[in-house]
């Protein structure tokens, strides 16, 4: 295991002071970089640990913020913030670009080798960066199978991997079909993994507060989805290139 250095970074986005978590691998050389977007509840230790796990693999990783340093444990408050955000691609892109600017400002980040992964709302933001034409090497999204404005998926310039639980009521079969149809029509290199028996946010360990109906942890599939994301990065964004 390599030595990982972490630090808190603050930056402005969506009229808020965001509080992200930057993880750096051992050494002083430039490394490929990964944005990590959280679920709609906001940045938590789950995403912080994933950024650190990526740094252990040799990536510069930034787990970005959605709510100005807040974690929205109340489902009604979370939906009141996230539903308008998910309906506004420009706002999502603004949050994504602000985080991307922080990542690109890190001297150890290789600016030509950047990927974006995310969960739920954070995954939707990763997709919107691709639809905005950002030069990414890969996009990975778990239970964030959102569709964009007509024609803009053609601006995605990298492979897209998506994961979803088969029993996810928030991302049902019709939503999956619309998502894959959009990417297929745009000529995107895409993959969809459907994890049997899993609900929404199946990757996220149980929380100690009320969650939305249809949300549930599936430990085996959580591990499989993480391996799939790591495999995507190894294919499209190898540490040694």
C-alpha cells in the first residue's frame, strides 16, 4: 500500500463554498487524475475513502462537494435541492467545472489524463461534463443514468461505463433504455452493468438516518461495481503510460 496524502480544498460553485477532499499518491511525479462525485445526500466519508483508494492505486483524486460542505440526511431537503439541480444541466456543469478546475490546479495532476466517476447526482454531473465536451478519458456512473439535452451526447469523447441495480425504482428499465438509446445514437462507446437484485445506491453502506424508499446496500454488488470502475480506469487511464 502506498502512502497517501490528503487535504481539504475549498472552492466556489453554485453560489456556495464547496468543501472537497483531495487525495494524492506517494511521490512527486504527475499522475492521471479522477473526479469522484457523491450521491445526492452529499460528500461523505464513503466518497472520501474512495478518493483515497484511488490514490493508493496511483491516481490524483478529488471527491467533490454538492451542497457547500453539508450532508443532507433529510430526504425532503435532499430532494428539494437535487431535483432542480438534476433538471438544470448548466448548473450541474458549473459544479463539475468548478471541481475540475481544482483538480487541474493540483501540480501533480496530469491535465491530459483525467476521468470523472460519480454516484447518483455526482454521476449525473460526470455525464454532463462529457456532454459539455470536456476532454475526459473515461466516465463512470453508478445509479446516475440521466439523459441530456438533444444532441449533446455526441460531444462525449470517451468511453462511458454505467452501473445500476436491477430493482432500482429510481432508475427503472425505461430510464435505462432512454440512457443507452441516447448514447448509442450519439456513437458513444458505452457499457451498462445491471446488478441483479440490487436497489438504488446499492454501493453505499447503510446510513444511520432515513433514506428514500428503494435505497439499499448490496455488499457483493458494491464490491463488484468498485472493481468494474477500477477496471474502467485501468483500461482508459492507466497509471503507467
